[in-house]
């Protein structure tokens, strides 16, 4: 007795993220991210069947793209303070990703240098101190892939300190000498940024013996110089 000729029908059912039924022997399909289950069934003309199942997992390993601007220069004379407030979102980076929608990309920033801090999606309303601050951005997609970029913000202090000297002093000479010991208070000064110092450039110090006479040079040298 001759052996029966058996026709085997290969039929694949794909389920999960990608749903598809194929009658072809080979599959050439686009599988979406995550897990897709593929089920194959072989059947003969007698109604006998056999089935096998396997899964295909596609992982997103592509980091998001992130773009930062160039270095930024700012001046404190725009605001008479020791820092500036960022008023615009134009300093925030641009981001995109192959899988994660832009609105769902996690965006964070870290400040180092003259200003130290960290935050989320925008630097708008962040205060920066005088000096150079590096702003480093990190974009992370839903799969945990991340990219970074950074730029430097240079804030220059263009505001002069304020200083107020005592009023001119007129005294008589001390007994037995052709002059007088004169004491005076130090000038009052302030600045918008920390670290300012007061330095006497010319003239006699407080408590010195000032000579009698028209001491215009000495008087002028003790006046305040900004």
C-alpha cells in the first residue's frame, strides 16, 4: 500500500501588541515594541493538528535626542540684585524620541558652578548667581534610555557698590603741637553681591595726627572713591 500524501497547512496566529494571521510559510512583519506572541499550527488532511508558540520581545534601546543652545551671557545691571531670574522657556532644550511621545519624556536639569541646584522640566523663574553656571539637562524615555546636553550661563556683575563717607571734619590744633589727632568713622558701603571690601587708597588713617593748615590734598584724599 502506497503511503498517503499528506498536505500540511502551516498557519500562524500572532497576538499581543501585534495582531496578524498569516497563511504564508515565512513571516516578514513589523513587530511593535514590547512582547508579541506567535502561534504556529500544523494540520493534515485527516484533521490532526500540532501547535507551537513562541514570543518575540522588541526592546527600545535608542536614547532620546536632546538639543541645548549655545552659551548665554547676562548682566546684573538688568536687575539690581545679586542674581537674575530666568523669565523665558527658550533656555529649555528640545527633545524627541523614537517611541516615547515628547510630552512623556522625563526632562531634568542640574545647576553647578556659581549656582547649585536641580529641577524638572524648565529653568524658567530659576535664579542664577553672578558667575558661570553650567546647566546640564537629561532626557529619559519610557524605556529608561537617556541623553544629556549642557550649556554655560555667564552672569556678569555690572553694578557698582555704594559708599558713603563721613562729612568733612574741622577741628582746632591740639595743645603744644602744630596739628591735631583726628578720629573718624569708616565709610558705610554695600554691594548687591557678596565679597566686596573697603580699602583706603590715600590720606591719613583715623587716629593720626593731621597737620595744621589748608590740607586740601589730605581732605580730598580721604573722600570716597567709587
